[in-house]
């Protein structure tokens, strides 16, 4: 039987030493044919090598999931801007002291939206509590984009239940850091949105979309399209906060205009409480709660 790679083998340690030495001496991205290819940032960042970078972003998380026996995830999308209840309450109190009407209005809005943060937190805790009682191959792992807001809340809920959870973060110009509740060995940085979204779907057994902006809509519509076109297996797609989604998406009008089929309405499940979201997933898979 073939033995696993020895990470301290001379070949690998020599390559690692070379890579570190190259990095220490490297101040620019200028071409240098003497560098080992994988230790050459100028070469690795060339347009022609983009396909290899795609492969690396696909492979690195995939190997980690395999090593941790992670096969089933519940993906949670939602705004990065929503705040915890206590933070929003403190901000409102400070706004009232300032006396500025616009500041107060925005703080009141943030406090109202904090309910979504707390709901996502409770949902993450609920899924993790169930999962902790299941055999290893049937456990469900909360998976988010790894950032703040709703993402942080869902990771936080799983963390508070003592469960491992996943963060698929994306490098952005305004620096989005991984929230502190993601399991350290399961937090990944992506450059390409496409590869990140692929990982969202590869193991997803359900997707729960809380209110959010363009990023949430981008992720949500990709999932809907994949399921509608049968490029992905049927999966519960849950919209949390019916008023928000009804104001944003007029699905009946799409049917009326003939741009989607009447049965496409059934791809989406609208809920307004955490228990209903979890029950929809349990009913779909006939789980014993």
C-alpha cells in the first residue's frame, strides 16, 4: 500500500526552503527565470496561469473537507452589515444622545435589522445542536461566507453549540476579515467568486438566504438557476423574512410574464422564524428531530 507523503522528506523541505528564500529576497513581481515555478509570484500571477489558480482554489478546500470528513453543509447567506442586538441597541442610545435625526433613523433601522442577526445565530445553533447528536457521516455543518453580519451570526450560533463550522471568505478591496467564530482549520480565502460559489454548492444540503444586498442576491440566484436547470440536485432554498423578499422579488409577476414556469415558484420556501426554516429542511430530508 502506498504510504502518505512525508512532509519532512528532503524533496519537500528543500522546496520549502527555496520558496521561503525566494520570498524573503523578493521585493517586486519582476520576472526571474531562476525561480522555481511555484515559488515565482510573477509567473503564478500571469494571465496564462489563471487556470492553475482556479484548480488550486478548487483543490485546497476540497482536500481539507475530505480530511475532516465533511460531506453535508447548510449554507447561510445574508447581509454583512447587520449587527448583533446589543451592539445595535448601544448605537441607538448613542445616536439619541447626539440628537441628530438622520443618525437616529439609521440606528433605528440597524436595531430593526439586528433581529436577522439574532435569528441567523439561533439558526446556526439549532442546526449544530442537531448535528452534534448524529453519526459523523450524517452531520450537517454550517457554512457561510465567513465575514461579518449574518455570516458571523450563523457561524457564532454553531460555535456556541460546540460545533465545527465553515467560512469561505473572499479577498475584497475593502478587506473583509474572517469572523472569529469560524473553525480555524475550516476558514478559507478565495480570490475568485466563481470558485467560492462552487464550494458553497458542492456539499450543500440546504441554503438559507437572509435579507442581504448584491452579494446575497448573486449567490441566491446562482443557486436557484442551478436547481431550476437541474445542474444541481434538488435542494431546499429558504428565504428568511417574507416581507423583505416579497418587496424585493415579485415571483408571481415573473410567472405572469412567462419568464419562469409556474412550478418554479416551488423552488423557494419563505419563512419568518428559525423553527420553520429548520423544519423545512427536516421535512425535505425526512429527518427525525
